[in-house]
C-alpha cells in the first residue's frame, strides 16, 4: 500500500474484502472474545477484545498507512490515546514541554491528572525556536505540539522543532487532529509520534468518538500497546468500523473544507466587525509561509476576534442557523463555538487562556455561499 497515493490508501489500506464471503466491506467483528483451538491456540492472534479485535486492527492499519507510520493504535477517545501515550513513555520526574495554544483537555490531562504522579509540564511559545531552546531541560522527555493549533490556528515549524528537540534527546509528539494526514504528515517531517482525536476529521461525520496514536518506528509501540491492553480504553468495534468508513472520503472532504474555509476567511477579513481573522491560508497570517511549506491545504478551522468584544462574540455564536452552536469540529456540517466558555473553559485563568472575544468555526462542506449568507445574517442580527 505504501507506494500508492494518499486517496487510494485511504480507501484500501486495511480494508480488504472479507476472505470468507467476499463482502466488499470488512465486517464489524462485534465479539468480545475469540475461540481458541487449544489452550493458547489463537486464530489469527485474536484472544479477547481488550487485547485486540479485527475491526480495530483494520482501522489501525488504515491510519498507519495514512500517516506513513510503522503502526497505529486506536482508542476510545483522543484523550484516551493521549493518556496511554503519556503514561507509556513518561515516569515520575520527567518533564513535558507543551505548546502554549493547544486543546484545553491536553493541558488538563497533563496538569490535573498526570502532575500529581510526578510529571511536570511547562507551556512554551513554539513558533519561536529560541524560546524552545531556552526552555528545554535535561529531564525534558516530550515536546508536544499542535499545528495548526486550537483555537488560534498558530503554526509551528515541525521540522525545525523536531531538530531542536532531538538534539536535546526529547521525543516529539504532534497532535495532527486539525490538519489530518490528508494535509500534513508530521512523521515525514521527523516527528516521533502523532496523536489524533479521530472524533474529528478522520471520522468526519460527528457520529463517533475515538483517538489514535501513530508510530514513526517500533521504539514506543510495546509500551503504549501495554497501556492500551492493561487499562482498556479501546475503540469499540462499531466505533472503529464507522471511523474506517469516514476515512475513505477524507481526501475529498479535506479539499472542500479547506476551500470553504479559505473563502470564509477572505470574506471575514473584509468585514469591520472582525478585528482579527486567524486562518493560516491568509498571506497576512504570521505562520502562512511555514504552513504553505508543510501542509498541502490550510484546513477547515478558523477563528476570529469580534471587534465589539466578548458580549458580541457570545451573541454572534447564538445568531447563526447553519453554523450550529456545538463543541467539537471536523464533521461535514459546520459548527460555531465560543472557546472561552466551551472547548477552552478548563484553561480560563491559566497561561493557556484564550482571548474573550474569540469565535471558532469548524467550516463544513455545505455550499459556501449558504455558509457566508448565514454568517452575514448573524452579523445583521447582533447589529440590530
Ligand atoms: C486538537 C484536539 N486534540 C485532542 C482532542 C481530544 O479528543 P477527544 O474529544 O476525542 O477525546 C480534541 C478534542 O476536541 C482536539 O480538538
């Protein structure tokens, strides 16, 4: 599969027809256990669902092929994947350097769940390489970044950060949820591990929760697989199957998400109601050049700051109708959110707090003229 193009791998990797019946779509193996021919005589290596399930394996093969990884593991949620990764690699006394604009739940996991077990986390501005060089310490085990980041769409130079982190002996983890492997492949740029909330673009239809860890090589696989087996936050067979189905259209969807978001970012830039538009596809974005170098499209996420402040931002997210007010992102339908009270409520008052006038869009794949008309009527409503 590795010599095929991305869109082909998305449809065929791990998705061979059922060898017994010829069913074109691999079945959902909705089974908690597997018959053994003798004690320990496993068929195809499957024993018990927490250890392994054929539907989960087919998803893991598909995701590894998309990221160009040596392997992947799939979990019940993005945060379950992050937790298994962190506990699989870190031990008490280790230090993590975390980009300073990341999903609030990642910060919460590190500072509220893992800190009491002896893991120290420092947040850092990763778009400035000198800041990273100064912040890295002998006990820094992981440098964790998101690019584009949530919710301010900051861009980090993955190859540069990896070079600096590796020189200091640290491992680089990239949360590739916002870009998806259709637009950005961090392992090819030197990162060691990729994490995903597959709930988002990989699943693509807002109907399933899931997460994944993807491995550049086999260095950390056994440790993280052990966490998955010992703790059990695995993806259920139906969830894994829904995700494999979503992934098959990823290449097409990401093209349309990117095209629609670009049009909305350009429209928003010309509107006086928005003081800032955060979208890496705009030449005015400080990370535009790096994004153009390391991404093949700019994605479907964008944020803007309302010139009239926090109350206007709150009113605006309640004034649209096609853009539904909801948490999450990456589905075919457009969503609007107010990060300070929603996705980033857990970081209010911390060093990761986001501006109070921010609105975040997950731009779907509806007709873009309908989406812009919806935003325009929203602006009219809050003005009137
Ligand atoms: C960038 C990013 N990473 C990780 C997560 C966590 O994923 P999940 O909600 O599937 O646990 C999210 C969720 O919003 C996210 O936006």
